[in-house]
C-alpha cells in the first residue's frame, strides 16, 4: 500500500510517493514463517507422492506405452493392460454422485441458512458435519445390504421410461416382462454413485451453507422492499451471492468422489470393459482396481497398479486445483440481481 506525502511547494524533488511499510513484530514474523513452511511442506509432499508413483509406474508405462490409456483389459502379467475401462467407470460414478450430491447439498444448505429455526440450525449444522466423519465402510455396508435393494424399482422405472437414452439403457431387459430378474440392476454405477453422493454431500453442503449465511442483509431487505417473496429473495440475492461457493463445493465434492474406494468396492461388480450404461450391473473404478488387486499382484502388476494410481492422482489433483482456483477467485455476492 502506498501513500503520497507531499513536501512544501518549493521542494519539488521531495514530491514523490513514499512507500509505507508495516511494522512487523516477532509474532507476525513467526506466523508468516509457520504459514509459509506449512504451505511449502504440503506442496513438497504432493510432489514427492507424484514422483514416487511415477518412479514405481515407470516399468509398466514403458512396456504399455500410449496403449495404457486406450486398453480396456486389465491383465498385466500377459502384457495386456490399460485404464480405459476403469477411468470411464471412475468418471461415471463421480458424475452420478455429484449430480445427486449437488441437489442435496444446495437444498440442505438453503434450509439451514434460510428456513431452519435458530435452535434447530445448530443441531443441523452439527449433524451435517458429523455425516462427513462417518467411515466410508459404514456407507458401503449400508449401500450393499440396504440401499441397492430399495432402489431397484427406481432403476427399473428409469430404464423403462428413459431407456431410449443410451446411458439409461439396460441390455437384455424387456419393460413388458414382469418376471424379469432384478439382479441386472444391482452393483451398478447408479447405486455406487448414490452411496458416494451421500458421502460427498456434507462437504459441498458445508461450503455452500457458509456462503449463503453471509449474504448481505442490506440486499436481502432491498429485495423484500421491492416486493420479492422469500423464494424470490433467495433467487435474486442468496444464490447469486453463493455462486462461487456452489461451484467450488461441487468441484471439491467431485475430487472426493473420484477417489472413493471402500464403499465402491463393496457395491460394484468389477468388469474391465467400458460400461457406459449406468443402470446396468457391472462397472469399475481405479481405486477399486487397486484395492482388489494390490495384495495378490506380481512386481510388474504392482507397477501397473502404480501407473493406474498415478493417473487417478493426476485427475484428482487437476480437479482440486480447479476447485481451489474457483473458490479463491470467486467473491460470493459480487453479482446479484437486486
């Protein structure tokens, strides 16, 4: 920050801007050193993780070459392996999860910040934060033994009425056959995505709720003064104010959904072909591939798993960097319609 201190009119040489420097005490210097050291340490650890994965994956990548990206089969010991199928499965599970999670997160965040009574609001905030702390294996058990059997009718209904859309089609199922086996809908991308959605929704909800609750009171009252209803005020003030948080929370949740492991392993039925039909039995993901094959892999197969982990690391890192940049550059409330 600069300030202009002007000399008397006769002294033209002294009429130059003078830079004012803050007087930093010992506490400020210590805090700056700790903050810089912590940030640097995080970057160093991330770089070391990337270097470690790249080093361990070098043998497999050298043998597979560019076909590592396009091959669907996973059989490293025979020389045929790639991440095409598992990457597609990972992305589809994450997309299903984030579509469901964003709707839940926005709705819950708006209710907590705009509609819930003050006494109930504190309990709801604690409950949402507690959901984020539930171990993923608990979600996996719940999804495998309860949720998927309760949503089979929903999966069948979507397939019956929207099966003309390729992503909702299910091969070998006739909508007019009431005796068709329901197991064709189990262990699917859709069910895995629903479970992961409930895991990432609390993270996105916390980010959005903080932004919604900070919407300026003056703009809220201005909307009411212009005749807006509560929903009109939310649409004109709160949602534009929290636009950056909605995008940032969505991206952070997507980063979590891409790397989810245990819950997905307990639900899906692994297949190593590209499976674009989200309602049909069978899918796969990079994290579940590593979890299922790590303990029984040969040294070369372990190198191939490291290569798959490197691809997931790069994808997750990219998503999180995009999310961080959006959150940092977006000042919630910069634009409103009032």
